[in-house]
């Protein structure tokens, strides 16, 4: 797991809440910082891919581990 600056635990939240929380958290972060997101909604995989394309923030990592979906997003 790469280094990250902030962590957002969106476990138990369904679409679109993980994205909205991530958006809010990223807004308070500096460019180049990395946000680690933990989600349990399987839909969040596609959601974060689309979110990254739309916002220009870089999706560094997207993986599943023990029923949780882990993402690393680098703020543009």
C-alpha cells in the first residue's frame, strides 16, 4: 500500500455517499496529496473510476481486500 496523506472510511455507505465524502475531503487537501478511501459498496469501483475521469484527480489504486474496496486518489 502506497503512502497517503488522509484516509476516508466510507464503509457501510452506498452510492453516491462515498463519492460525495471523497469530493469534500479532497477539497480540503493540497494538490499532489493522496486520499485513501475504504468503501464496502461494490458500485464504488466504477464510481471512483468515473469520478477520477470527470475531476482529473488521479486514481492511483483500486483493489478489493476482504470484502472492502480500497482506493488511492491523488489530488490534481
